[in-house]
């Protein structure tokens, strides 16, 4: 086992990649324990995260919007459009592409709470005069 995770009534995510485990807590409490050293454990509360890699357990500060899948809240503060698109893609678990490079670094400051992906894309398309098209389950934004 890479990490031992005990649920203490909560909303959280566990990601495993190449022997590394990342745990993010949205709500409640989660205990994360290093399987190779029983005394090495952390109790995580809302907004906290932990990373277990190569037998080391570390506290992690989640990126903004990394918890959007759970709290349905996206906050963009002067974030380049290409990063906004990457955040949306991750939060809504849907491939989204931005065609063309002229808008890549346009900065956005916005907040979306409990909004469907379609609504968010509508706002972006109005702001930047973009067309939205879906092809093979991928959303494409272009001008």
C-alpha cells in the first residue's frame, strides 16, 4: 500500500500516480498514514491536503480550484485564459481546447459557484467573442 487513508465523515479525493498518493479534503476530517512508518500520520481538515511519496508524508496546500469537483466553486484571479481552461477541464472532467494563441494569456478575474459547464463557457464566449463547439466529446473554443 502507498498510503493508508481513514475516512472520518467527509468529502475528499485520493489520486494515485506512479507510486505517489495525493489526498485533498473538502469537508470533514481524514487521517492519512504513511504505510512504512505507523507513527507518521496527519489528520487533515477542510481545505488541507497531503502527499505521500517514496515513504514520505508531507502536508500540501491545494491549488485554487483543485477542490472544484467537490465544492463546485471556481475562483480565477488574474489567471491567464489557458490556465482557466485547464482548471475548467479538470473541475468538470471534460476535455476543453482553446484554439489559437492570441487569447492564451488574456487575464481573467471571475468567480463561479454551482454553475454548469455550459453556463461558464457561455460567459467566456461572450467575454472574448468565442464560438463553442463540441467534437468527439471535446469542447473547442475558437474565434
